[in-house]
């Protein structure tokens, strides 16, 4: 089966992923039955590891691995939790989640999440970083998109 990402775009992603300085894990929460979009989401996440040896997809069975489902706060599939390995090799949770298939514009959001988790320096301005540093309580943001 042909890949979803064109060879030209694969080359661009390889160049971007060359900036990754630590291993990124995409925890892919899925189930075999009653999930119309799990296969499509799987095809998308499977396109990334061949582009960098720093990207790993870890499949998590939504039905069988309830401890991990609770740990990452996943309540539906398909879902992706983005983590990275610290200097000691322990997985650190970025708290970035993708619910549903990361297709269309959301694919670029997934790529950006991989780059951030992989240690790429922030592209935010110093003023924005200072404002974010001043946040002193947990904040939950959700972005909703509709497939087109």
C-alpha cells in the first residue's frame, strides 16, 4: 500500500525531524471492534517512525489496558498521547492529546507536537514565553475541528 505522505513531504518531514534531540513516543490508543476511524488513524501515525529513529509508536489497547487509559485520561478512541524520554530514559507526559484521526490540518498539529516533545526550541516570542511562565494554575485547552 502506498504511503499517505508524498515523497517530497517525507523529505521535508525528515529535515524537520532532524531537529529532534530526544525520543518521542506516540501512545496510540485503539481497539479492534467498534472504531470506524482507528485504522485510518493508525495509517497516519505509522507514517512517522520511518522518517526519524527518534519517533516510536506504542499501541495501547483501549479495552485491555485500563491502567494506561486512566493514567493518560483517555476516554475514547482513536487517541494519541504524546510523551518523550528524559535523559534517564523515563517517559515524560507532555499532556498533549489528539482525539480522533489527526488528518488534514490536524496532521500538522501532530507534527508540531512531535517536534516540541522532541526538544526543538520553541518558536514562541520571549514575551509569549514570559506570559506562559506566569501561569500559576492548571489550564485545560481543547481545540475542536470538523473533518472536511
